[in-house]
């Protein structure tokens, strides 16, 4: 009986050693007082959809079209838009980068200021400039750096190309294979750079009201970070199943011998 009582603590110690225990605070990124909860913002559930406005550093695909493509070909370079997903480096070389002064240098048209304009307004501005050379022209403008970064408690974290002009935060998370079982669905952080000032919000994705929030839709360059739940402090996910099974087997043998 005395031997059995001595063996029990050993068995418990073996089992606990197979369970990973990580303090929750050490697992969470971006700690501090900067983040604001969505429900604490005024007018947080009022839909305010707005067009994306071009900013310095953006990479634009621009193509001028006309009834006679030969007359507008001198205004076009080989665009990287169709190869963006497969070869981002090629796209960065072939697109038009918006400079720090908010302008792009367009062949034959010169410097064109585009910062603060929507893609539609950029197209109109370039079309007006191109009308000096060709009649009945049209302009296509798309954003090449339209990506979102998903990290934290998702199955496949990474940087993803937004394949739609309008994508919700839930659709963005689905690109990363959805949240894991250890994800805190009530603490999804949205990091967005507005000008030179980064903005960070904590969103409760279990609240249906987020669908009426201006932060429901992702913008290019956004970062979505999903915090872990407290449950992850005690998990077997970091331990190989074979190792855990071996510990259980050894514990069973010890208990049987001293029984």
C-alpha cells in the first residue's frame, strides 16, 4: 500500500509532463493598451462602405484601351496583373508604384498625382491625360498589392491575394483555412494603417452585428490576428501522440506492478 501511494505521484507527474503548459500572456501578440474593442466605438454598427483610396506605396495596374489598340499601345507596358498570384516579383516590376509624393510617372503622360483618389477617379484622370493623344480611349486601373495577412489561430496562416474588390473579415479568415479549435473568436484583432497612424481593433466574430460595421470589410494591406483561448495553455497539440501514448502505457504498467 505504501509503495502504491508513492507511485501515484510519479504517475501524475508523468501524465502532466505530456501536457504542454504555456502561459496565455506569452502566446498573445501585440499586447498593450492601443487596441480598442469594436463595441466601444461610437457608431460602430453603422454601415459606411467606401471606395479604396490610393496611397503612397501602392502598386497599380494601368492599361489604356481604344477602338484601335495600335494607337494606344505606346501608352501601355506589359502588365503584371494576370501574373500577380504566380509571380509577385514580376508584378512589382511591371506595375506603377505610387511615390511618396503621391504621384506616378506615366510614359508620355508625365507625372500624374493619384494619392487620395479612388481607382475609378485615377482611371478618369489618366483617360483625360491620354485624350491628348488618342480619341475615345478607356482606362483600366486595378490594385496589384491587394493582399491581406492572416495570422494566429488559423489552420494556414499567411499572406493572401484578395480575389474580390469586396471581401469580409470572415471570408478573409476562410482563405487561411478557418480558425483552429483554440481560436478566441471573441478576440480577433484587425490592424489597419490609416495614413501614418496604425489602427488596431478587437472584433467579436460571434456577434452578428459586425456585419453592419464599417470594419466588417477588409481593405488591402490589413492584418488579421486571431488570439488563442485560455484552453490552449493545457493542450496535447504540441506533443506527438506516440509520446503521450508511451507515457500512458508506462504509467499503467507502474500502477499495475504496485497494485
